[in-house]
């Protein structure tokens, strides 16, 4: 008779321990990697940026994500993102059938929430880690909103080479802010985290174009865009060699890097009071006069 209460006690303790693990399993800060120093003009446009201390172009998490990217990444990776609580059992079941049939891992069935967990943990992909991803994804959905989760994904997904996050990828591959990209450009970026090695100058362009075009057709089928827009978007070129980021306020950037530790801010991005138009005009004038006076061994100029 005494064994039954003891068994119940052990079960209760086990359940309590599992509950504690579930409640406190997420760190207060999911991603601890260094981020790029970013200077914005007073209108929010990028003026200057510096690579992160670990050699990655990784911008701080943005307040919001471009609508086109959200549409593309959800259609491509997790079409029931707004309807599940971290786990898509239909997708996982389909992935298991496909993997069993192929006798290899051809589909993961991971939701965007699970991918955020995997990106934050950087662990080998094993069955045990997959189980932990499931548990932590449930916990993540309780702590963060859907918009916060997709923001975390957009800021930390790999986009090839040393480019991490949508904002850095947009500038490195297209030289523009993500919110200004076309459907073709955004569809190209949306397929990269799944296969980040596809972006390589002179290589893989055919595979990248096919994945982008397949996504554009899917967007048309789902009525996010019309087929004419999809067809026109397919004509756009895919990225080649990464582009340099703007360096229109280098001295302010260096000052921010040197003095940030003494400032009461946690982010490595600031919005300055600089007027973008005035700053660009001054830079243009300085460059013109610098080229003129360099012939006389006058190599430094300021304003």
C-alpha cells in the first residue's frame, strides 16, 4: 500500500521539476552575439555601419520587419505561423513521412519559432536537440508575441557569407533598406536562410533563381501577389558580389564606438540628429576639394 503513494510522490516531483524546467528554460536574452555599430540620420536612413566584433554583418533587432519579408518567409517556411503555438504537427508529420520515404533527412518540419530556438542555441541537429527545440518553442510562444518572434528570426537568420539578419542582407546584397525592396528581391532573400550558401559570386545562381521563382509562384497561388507581378519579378537579377555599406558619417561612427560604453543605451544602433541631405552634400563637396588639393600634397580636409 505504501508503494502507491510513493510512486505518486515521485511522479509529482518529476512533474514539478519538468514544470520548473519549462518555466525557466529560456535565458533572459536569447541572442548574445555582438552586433554591428549603426548610425542613422534623423529620418531613420542608414548613414554608416561597422562590422560586428566577431566579423559578421549583424544589425541589432529592428523594431519592425518589412511586410514583404514577413509574407515571403511565412509562405516559404511556415504557412501556419499565426495559427500554431510553436509546433506545426501537420508539417512535422509530413516531414517524417518524406524523410522515411527518402531514407534521409530531406525535410525538417520546423516552425519559425523552432528555428529561432535553433539559431539561438547553435547545437548539433540530433533527435534530442529536436525534442528540446519543441519544448523551448512552446515556452518561446508564451513569452513572446508572434511579431517579436518573427523579428528575432529576421535579425538572426543566416544570409550567406558573413551576413546575418535581414537588414544587413538587404544592404549587402541590394544596397538599400529592406522596406524598399521589390517582391523579387525580397523573395530572393527569403529563400537564403534555408540555403545560405546559394549566394556566391559566379556560383549557384541557377539554383537560387529557381528557389526564388518557385516562391514567387507560391505567393501568386496564395493570392499575395498576382501572376503578372510574379512573372515580372522573375526577370530581376539575383545578387552577386556583396556591396559595401554606406560610410557617410565615419567620424560619428568612430566616436559612437569609442564612447558607447559610457552612454546609457544597450543597442549598438543610434539615430543621430544629422540631416541626411546636408550630410551627403557636404561629403560630396569635401570629396571634390580633396581630389583637387591632393595634387599639392594636401591630404586631409574637414568641415
